[in-house]
C-alpha cells in the first residue's frame, strides 16, 4: 500500500543520510493535513532535530536528497519548519488502479500474522428485552468482526448471553406459582410475557422475605442440577433465544452463543486460583480482590467481588472464567469486548485481576471497546412516547416502513412503477442499512441521537446517500449497456483533477482498514466511504463518462466501477447490503 511504500523509502533515506542506528525510528509519514501541499507528508525531520543537533529543514533536505521515489511521486518538496511533502504521480496511480481492477480484494492485503481473536458482542440477557445498548453492541461488534475477518484474522464471534444467576431463581420461583406451564411446556410464553413476568417476580423479590427465600432455594436447586429446574430454565432460555434470533436474522448477524452458564462449573476454580495467588480478601463477608488504583469516595480501595456472602458468584467471576477459558482453550491471542461505556470499570477490574493472577500470558491482548448511549431526538434516553423502553423489533420495523414511505413518495414524483417485491426489498435494505450506518458512522465513544429522518435522508453521511452512489454506477452500466466486469485492463488515464482526487481516494482503502483495526473505530471506514461517494459524485457531475471519447470513456468507466466495488466491499464490512437499483 502506498503509505507503507513511502514509509519504507523514507526509512531507507534516513539510514542513507544518518546511519543504520536511525533505522528503527517511526518515519511519521501520514496523509497530508491539507491537500494543497500534496497527498502525504513526512514529519520526521522535526522529531530528529534534537537527536541530530541540526535544524529540521536541513534534516529534511538531507532525507529528500536520499529519497528514491521517482516512480511514485513528483520530486518531494520541503515546507514550513521541515515537512516533506509528496504528490503522487498520475502514472503511478494509473498502474495501481489497474492492479486492483483485477483484484477482488481491491488491494486490501491479508495481515502477515493472523491472530486468533475473540469478539464478545451483542450478549443480551435471557428473560429481559434486548435493548438499544445491545443493538449498538451487535452492530459495532459485527462490523469489527467482519473487518478483522477480512484482514485475515481468525475470529470467534461469541455471544456472552446473560443466562445464569440469581434472576433465574426468582423467575422460576415466581413461575411455579403464577404460570407453572411455562416451566414444563415449550413456547408457553412469548418474550413479552416473559419480560413482564420477570418484572413482577422482581417486585415480589424486593418486597417479600418469604419469596426471597424460595427464590434463593431455586438458585441452589438449579445450580445443583435438579432435573425440573434445569428443564424449566432451558425452556425460558429457548423462549428468549427465539426472539434474539429474529433480530439477528433481520440484521444478518452470525454469532456463537456461549452464555454465562457455560462457565458456571469453572467458577469455584477461579476463586481457588485467586486464593492460591494470595489475591483473595474479604469485604463485608464477600470474597473479593482489592483493585490497585481504584478507590471509592472515601479513598479506600475498590473491591472486585468474586463470591457473595451467600456463596453465589458474580458477573466478574464469570468474566474471569471466560477470559481464562478463551485464552487456554480457544487459544485466543486477542479478546475484544463490545459493551456500553458503563462497563468500563468492570472490565478494567477484571483485566487487572486477570493480570495479577497470571491469567494473561504475554502477547495476549484484551480490549474493552466501549460505546455511548443512544438518545432520542430530544437528547434524552431513547424511549417510546409513553415512556417505555423501545423494543428493538419495533425500532427496526419502523426504520423499514420509513424507508418504504420515502421510496413510495419518490416513485410518485419520478412517475415510476415498481413491483411490491422490489419496493419491499429496497425498503428492507435501506431501512436496516440506515440503522446500522447511523450507529457506525458516529465515533462510538460518544452518545448519538437516533432520528429516523436523519438516517433515511438521501443527502448527508447516511446509508441511502452511499447506496445511491453505488446505484448511480450500476445505472451507467445499464444505460450504456456495459458489462463492468469485462472492462479492459491497462486502460486508466487520469487527467482531470476530479479523476485524480477520486483515484487517490479509492487507493486508500487498505490504509483505512489498517487504521480501523488499530483503533477499532468503524466510523473511520464510514467517513472514508462517505468521502468516496462525495468524490465520485463530484467526478460524475463534472466529467462526462458515457459521452466521453475513448480512451477517456473506458478509463472513466473503470474509475466508476472501482468506486462501486469499493463501496460494496466497504459497506459489506459494515454489514450493509447494496442494491442495483433503488
Ligand atoms: N450481558 C451483559 C449486559 O447485558 C453484556 C455482556 C458483555 N460481555 C461480557 N463478557 N461481560 O450488559
């Protein structure tokens, strides 16, 4: 990729100018901060000034003198205090485009060291409604998994479903009195009932001492494997699972369920291990590890509780067991956890304890990928008009019907007739794509406000805008009766500024995906695709394609086709489908 090549060349120039001992330093080649100065810039001269005891400009010119980039860019120029600027040659861009034209990966390299990576995402809780937080985790986690997979990593997508814990004791105890068939007959309830029964059970649990007692006994029964409790629990899990699966089907999400219950048999071993390592302490009767660097309001160290007074285990204990299992059994080299930012301290605590307990071998990386809240258009937590939490299924249905309404209005204006199949398909792809894109295009760490109108708009940084750019290219091929898959190679000629700008952008995909892998910020890919669509639209509005004479015509068709393929690939990495017409 271009930036890598430039980095290599700068590295060689530094060695030639100042000696091999400078071969390890970061070359600081980055995309130019301002396109007026070129395409890439190198800032290394400024950072070398102190070491070399020379002026940065002098250093820059020595590097430039030793640079061998004649086939790639115009002679580098030195600007300001000592930046080296590179402007790519049209001829170089042309060869690069011709290369990727024949490459289904569009120049995106496979990583040299594929890593076994666990992406822990979605992870809703049984007997509770999947909420917008889980939607964010699902969309962001899926996109991260897709990108890592495409880069060549071996990804295990895990759904750490909340399917274990005291809430089941409560629920089973309640169902025994209120709705016993739910524990013996499959599909006796739907998830809506289950959620409201859960709420009622919780109320009983909070008010009624006797009920609390029987709920605790149910937990013990369940944990000791009592047949009827186990059976009831499984039915409840299946009930929720079906509902989750409908959402995953709508969103085209693949993931392996491995819920909290899976790790249950391993929990006593974790507590023993912590004790063996001398890390275990007591806090108000509970077993815990006191965290270093985390204090509560009164300044005393914060505990990570691993076993409660009643002997039950915690969310954190399960996460320690899961972490250990993923490293030991799954051989994970990297574990990525996608949850709301509210769990930042939880993961910091778990990672610290794992580290101190020797569960984190060198070379294994654990990363919490936090995200902000989903807000309504009023800037407050997203709710229905009556103040309830929004059901995901309703939210997705509404996005699809919004997309359908927009499309039908457009069909009237454009005086077009389309079949119901076409209309439904377009509405589905646009509606779901819009929801995903609205989420992914935000820097995940900030809160974002959910607005159907904004996400469905044909203009702006939205899915429909990008889908439309893709459709425009397919329109060219239909209109000109051209099979874009059969365009001749070695036919790119870049002349107009819009062509050069578009070409350079197309060639940056590999670089951008590398960045996304580094920061796990899919919004960078969105931004890239948005700019690609803008640059394509500018090119298409200003330069004739079908009406251009040869050789420009074919060259511009290749550029258009590469734009479309880049959009399709990029969107697929966000989990978004494209349409041939819309
Ligand atoms: N079930 C949890 C929740 O709804 C998310 C689990 C995230 N993954 C993990 N390994 N803790 O908040």
